[in-house]
């Protein structure tokens, strides 16, 4: 079954899959935060993602970018921090995704950056606010930000990956700016309801690995800034546990 269920920081879609029949026909494609950050941030959830969902496959990893409106007088993250210290509370930072809020708080704590946080209901709404100059800067995944950067509507301040991106070789990493603790990559995973038989999970995992091994698919993903790194269901479960501990540190 193909579900297109948005909202609630992925909780609504996750709950729909968690309560579905565990037969391998109802799957959830979602950001890793569903299983790693949500349980740490929300005291009450209608499901326990780490118990009610079974990891199937890791689809791709994608680094995040700190991007700014061209009006902002800073060309990299360090300059933005210095500007904010000279102009306290003048900058606005927005997000519709929990990741953006968490990373913004981590940046504030690490660098002393000063900003006013503006929450949005949807990612599209937040991006339009930034493009219109109503926001000064925000976090975007590289796939979303590339086109806006290429046509000059936004400028990149730093990338959160350990190395510079081949798509944006002139954009420094957060470590090069002095904050290696901000390194992170969002990953997209495929999950099934808990109790889905292991042979079905393994078959689905093998199918995804076969698809992403296709050179044309890999190139398309690479052009979007996505990194392909297939994992077994057991490896994904270990990754969820590890990243979940990081999520606990964000609360």
C-alpha cells in the first residue's frame, strides 16, 4: 500500500503504518527523526517508533545546509555568528521540521549565535518566507536548496557533512567554520509494522539494494546531493539506537 500521509512531524504517517497489517504491503518512507528524535522530544506519542516499526532499508543520506537570504550581510556561518553578536536578536531563523529546530538550537549553544526562532506548519511555507526575505536564514537539505542556490535566490553558509559537497565545492563545512559538533546527515529509511516476518523484511531490503545499485539511480541521487549507503535491517536498528541517544541529548 502506498500512503501519502503528512503532518505531525511524521507522527501521523508513522502511526498509520504501525497499526497496519504486518504483511509487507504497507511501508513507511520517512526521515530518521521518526525513530530517533521524536521519542526524545515528545513525552507522549501514539506509538513507540522503536518498538512499533521494523527497519527495512536505508534509502539515502543527505547533508543539511545553513542557507541565508541574499540580504543577510554574511557569506559563511562564522560571519553570520559575528554579525549576530554585533546585532543581538536581529536575525530570524525558521523551520517547519523538527530537525531544523534542533540543529538551530545546537548552533546557538555552540556558537553563541543570537536569533529569534519562527516556527512554520509546512516546509514549503518556511522556504517561501526565506525566499521573500521574511526569514534571514534556515536549515535546508541539500536536495531542496540546490536550485535556489544556483539561481542566486539563496546563499549557502555551511554544510553539515564531514567533507565539502561535490555539488557545492565552495561551501565550507561546519567543522571548517569551527563547530565539528554540528556535523550531521539526515537519512531516509523504509520501515514496516513491527511483527513483519523476517523473510519479507529481508526480501524488501534486497529489493531496495538492487534498485539503488543501478548506475542511473545512483547518479540521479548523487546529482541531488544524496549519498547511497545500503544497510541490513540489523545495521539500521543499531543506527537507530545510536542516533536515538544523540536525540536524547537534544532535549
